[in-house]
């Protein structure tokens, strides 16, 4: 998976559809809610079948090529490695749990199995579309106890 900082607009390979991971998850409507299990599916114009955004634990044979973070790819099976949770980018996620997500709100995708966040950094990845940035899964937050306490105090 790659991403770009160029304003190229919407393309078939850059549009994903959010779908429920479980149709019987207890949600009262068809809206997407914070904390809900979802799958990110590729646009129907990209392939003749759906592909799902997936990641799994880092291993000696599975890792992001340049950053060595957790590899993110698309696969054609609905398995647990394709389940993500949506959290707000700002504030305490527990306070917003179950609320409907508005279309213009910044969000974070957390992998349900590994608890790593969908992440992109400035590592250049050359491919057939030019120079783009590598996408991986990583919990980029600090693990320092004082920083965690300071963030909790601010509500971030």
C-alpha cells in the first residue's frame, strides 16, 4: 500500500468503501459509529471482486518493505485481519464510543486484532504511479509514562 502528498484527486485506487464487519453488531442504523468494527473495501472499479485492507503481526517474512513496520496490503478474503475500528483523531475515544461519525471529522483507523493504527510516513516508495509514501500499521504514540499522563490530562 502507498499514499501520496500530491493533490491528484479521487481515483479508483484511492477510494475505499467502509462496510460493517458484522451485520448483526447491534447498530440501530446504517451510519458508521465510533468503535464499530468495519472493513475497508476497494472501489468496485478497481477490480472485478472486492479487496479488503488487511494487516497482521510483524514476522520475519511479513513486514513493511522500507519502514519495517507492520505491513498493510489488500486481500480478497473477509477474515479477521481485515477488521478495523474507527476512533476520533482528537479527544478521548471512550467518550465518543457509539456516536455517529460526521463526514468531515478527522478519524483514526485501529486494527482490531493487533491494536496498531493505519500509518503513513515520508519514506519514498517508487512504483508505476511515481514516487509515493509507504503505508504501514504502527502505534506512533509515545510510551513514556509522563507523556501519557500529560496527554490524558489534556484529553488527547
